[in-house]
C-alpha cells in the first residue's frame, strides 16, 4: 500500500469519526435528542465515547476487510462495496430500532447512515483505467 493511499484511507476513517462526533454533538446539545437504546436491562444512554468507538471500529474493520480483499480477490472493490452495503443495511435493521423513542431511532439511523456512506464512498481507491480491482 502506498503512502498516499494509506494517508487517504486514514483521512477517510478520521472523517467518518469526525462526522459521527459532530452529528452526536448537534443531536444531543442543539436538537436535544435523548440518545438512548433499549437493552434487556432497560434503557442505556448513548455517549459521545460510544459513538466515537463505534465509528472507529467500523472504519478500522472496513479498512482491514478492504486490504485483505485487495490482496486475495479479483474485483476487490466490487466485493468490498457489496459487503459494506450489506453490513450497513444490517446495522440499520439492528441498531436504530433499539432507540428509545422516535427521536433516538431517527438519530441512530442518521449516525449509521452517515458513517456508512463516508466509508463506502471514501475507502476504496479510485479505479485506474483498465483495472477492475
């Protein structure tokens, strides 16, 4: 992996974390959305730390999966994008419905979508002409 690609992907990962952090701050402070998720033990507050950790884990796992696919598979970009979209859709089916109240559900959906879109659009390297890898 070239230094430019490494820096670009690190910037995309940082951007996804920054977007999630900014959205959380706006939703929590400005919009007054009570971000809580239902658990078997009751409601649990979603904190800034949880949002940052979740975005970082998503970014690093997505990046790692892409790197492995680039070394092992033809059409790695196509495979990775397909898997990443499927994971995003699964996260939308699992995460946001656990929100306590309509505002929390909408906020969680927005957070999942924002991080997913930044990673899906930003992590794969641009296709070079003539290559489909």
